[in-house]
């Protein structure tokens, strides 16, 4: 007996499973990785209503200054990000903003700085199942421009450019890092490739802004640095203000 379906479980199937409809969600989604960052974001929204909880992922929709916004902990890695991004895309959320963390790949980028991702070098294990090797993974320019402008307007240190996404956190070797730097990467993360690629395949606008937690060139670790925690907090405000600006308010 052959497999009966073309694809065993699709993003549409998952979206139906959690009973999520386009009218239940906002025009904008703000997507941190972990739950604790989602909880901080929810405090900024008015009357957030839970859309669903599935495994360790939860989605809520509320308003921010009259704008309907969906918030979800989208995952820390490419595999879980693919699941949550599929759900958001199948719910037809029009604009997705990822707020996450990264390692700097430039000695001049400091702990607590921000990086707006324009383009991604894909090193994850998910996207080869979606696109061929010549596919260019790009963030939506208007979202990226607005994220950058808002961060600059808040007086924050913000950079923009190419990020490299990897699944192998503990194998960021000198050889690999230098090769990706030659290809233009200024930061490394574990999510942007998957989120942006899947969004592109659905023609959904998406962007990614990252707080720098460490520097892989200098070897500096900033996971306990107050500047890093401040940057994480700033990401939420930047994303909300970006949605507001994109809405013309």
C-alpha cells in the first residue's frame, strides 16, 4: 500500500487542527522565540485573547493603539519555527515580525546592538525541503526599512545586512564563520532563514530584527549582560511601533 496523501501533515491541516481562522488574527504578528518574551509582549497589548495553545506554543490576539496584533512564541530553532510559521501563513496574517537574538559576526557590533535582517544565508535543515539552493531568502523591504527607522529614531545602535542561519549552535567554527563572512554575513541566528523563507513561499511579508547576545569574532559572551536584556526589551517596543507606522498611525 502506498502513502495515501501527497503530504502527510500540512500547514493547512495544523491550522484547522487548532481551529484558527483568518478573522481570528491580526494584520500583524509579532513573534518572539520563548514564552517569557511572549508574556512581556502580551502586557503591552490591550485585551489579548488566546487563539490556541498547541504543545508549548501559544497564540494571542489583542490590540495596540487600535491596531489588531497577534503575538506568538514562534520557537527558538528552525524546526519549531517552521511549524509556527506555517500556521501563521495559513491563517493569512499579512505581516510577520520576528524579534529574536543573534551572534555578531563583526568585531564592531557590540553586545546589546540590534541587527535588522535584509537577506539570509540558509544553513538550516528545514528550508531545503521548501526551496532549491538558488532561492534567495529576503526580508520584506518595507518592514525592514521601518524596523530600522524606528530603532534609529529611538536612538539605538542598529545595523542591517545579511544573517546566516545555522542549526549547529556548537559548531560555529572559525572555518565556517570566515566563509560566511566572505559571503557578507554580519550576524548568525537559528530562526530567520526558516521564518523568512516559508513566508516568502506564501507571499507573506515578513521581517526579522535581532538583539546581539554574543560576538563570535571577539569571543565575547553577553547572555548575562544588562545591555543584552535591555535590547531584548527594546525589540518589543520597536516591533509595536513598526506595526503602528506601517498602519500609517
